[in-house]
C-alpha cells in the first residue's frame, strides 16, 4: 500500500546552516506540523506522542499500539486533509523508529520532510537491513550547502 506520490523528502546539511530556522518559518507560514527529534522522542512510543503533539491531537492512551492506531486515524485524512509534517533533527531517530515513521507516511499519504545533519542515523551500524528499507522509501533528497557570497550580501542588505 505504498503511495509513491507522497514519498518522503530528505534535506541534510552541516550544523549551523539554518535548517531549523527555515523549517520553523515554513511551518509557521504554511500551517504544516513541525516537530524536532530529541533524545526523549527518538524511540517508537515517544515518536507517536511527538506526532500527537505536533498535530495538536490529544493523547488518550499510554500504550504504543493505541497511540499508533490514533496516529493512523488523524494522519490518514480520516478527519479531512492532513497537514504536511516537517521533522527536524531526523538523524536522532534509530533506524527502526524512522522506518516506522516512513511506514506510517506511506500508509497515510501525508507529505513528509525530514531534515537534519549529515551525520549517520543513531544505531545504523547495528541495523543495516532497516537502512536498506529506509533508503528505498525516500523519494527525493538534497543537501543544503553553505550560502553563497551573494546570498550572504543580500541578507546583510535586507537586515539593515
């Protein structure tokens, strides 16, 4: 049941390039849901709670199965079109958790942008099978590079 039209997009770049600021701005301007993966949200159950929080949906259960089922309902456009999801610091996920998020995205068909540093995913040395599945589920990827001198000069002029 893969919806390739809604394949995930991956944006990576070195730390300090402004990915977090850009994602926050995009979410604010577009109404997309935004969340940041931290040490506390990188496991499966906390990831589902993070999604509930990002979409402003009440968490009615503490059980992972129920949280996942609820995510399927509100992300699956059961209650209308689903807002895109912007996930910052995705590299903090373990491969198993990222695979679960991508599976959810494929089943529900919502737009997903993963952004983070060019570092390896947490725990990738242990789970090479999961990495293969993850790589096959990313529809588009791009690297955010250093701003050019012209861009930096334009920013300076507009900030004055």
